[in-house]
């Protein structure tokens, strides 16, 4: 059983609803606790509605009492209350492996992590076993620009060294010729490159980061090593993109 923690997106195209679908596609069972309500359509972000820390904490406890959790996937944290609640839960359950997708901004540019949540969020980065940032996120976390594919590999290494986590640096935002869609996995001081499959890619797809990290968490829970879990998750994501459809607003929505 994989516990998904992240924002509640009413469209189902991202957040814990997408997490649950991706976990199921990867062969797992998902329980889900929302960190906050992310009021958005498939094309426009409105606002974050916070949830109280005690409500979040009690929800996490209910899931933990009901199932033996084999992996924890963390997506959008959003607020200080959510960051502190999930950090406390992870600290109380040190045996549970954590996959953290460091969601910092919506695709529209809206901030999805409050400033007062940063102290707890930084501790979460060091609690994770696997981090799955994209290019803008790793630049923000490391506070530096990444100007080439070689620098991207170095950035994945540096983030891994700083946190102790394996890093899957997603290549969907890479602007360098021939490197778009090439994911960089840095684990145990080794680099593995995962190239895109033959299926056509869609730059406008909604919820790809949620789906990848969730499928990866499910495969880790099943016993796959990190690189193999990342490879399988990437293939599953490509299948969900290929099976997707446009929303009424024209945003590509994953299906699978």
C-alpha cells in the first residue's frame, strides 16, 4: 500500500487523484491524504485552501492504522501546517521509504509552497529516499542556473549529496538539443540516463510529475531498485500520456 500526500485537484488531472490512478497502473493500492485544496481547472490556477494541521495529522494516522504502508509519496505540500504534519508523520515512521516530488509552482507560475513552510520542507528533502525535481525545481532548490545537460548531471549529483537521496531529474523541461525528455537518475554515485520512448510527447500534459513520482513509489514498494522503478514509471507515464484526451479547455489529460 502506498500513501499519497499532496494537493486535491478537483479536475483529477493532478494531485492525489492522479497519484491514486498512477499507483494503480503501477500495480499498487493507494491511500490518499490531501495537504490542501488546490482550486484550479485544467488551464488556470485560482488559489490554495489550507487544511488544519490536526485534520491532516489525524487523516495520516487513519491511513497508517488501516494498512501497512510500504511507501510514502509526497507531492504538493503547500502550507506550513501541511509541511509540519507530513514531516512529523515521516519522522514517526522512519521505516517508510519516501518519494518526494518537490512541487514549487503551478504550470501557470503560481507559487504552491508558502514561505513559512520552507524550514519543514527543507527537512523533508533530507528525509526523502528519492527526489523527482524538474529543471526549474532543481534550479530553485540549489539556487543556481543550470545552463547545459552536463550541468544538469552535476546538479542532480549535488542535490543527492546535499540530501542523501537518490535524484531523478526529469527531462521534460530540458531545452538542449536531443536531450528533451531524457531523465537523469543519480543514485549511489552513479548516473543513469533514461531516454524517452517512441511515443509522441506532449508538452501540455497535465499531472505528469504527479504520475511519475507515484508510479515510481509503487514500484519501489514492490521491491524494484531505484533505476528500474524509474524506468518502469517512465514507461507507464508515456502510456498514460498516449491514452490521454483533451479537457474542455484543451489541456491534455492523462488516462490509464
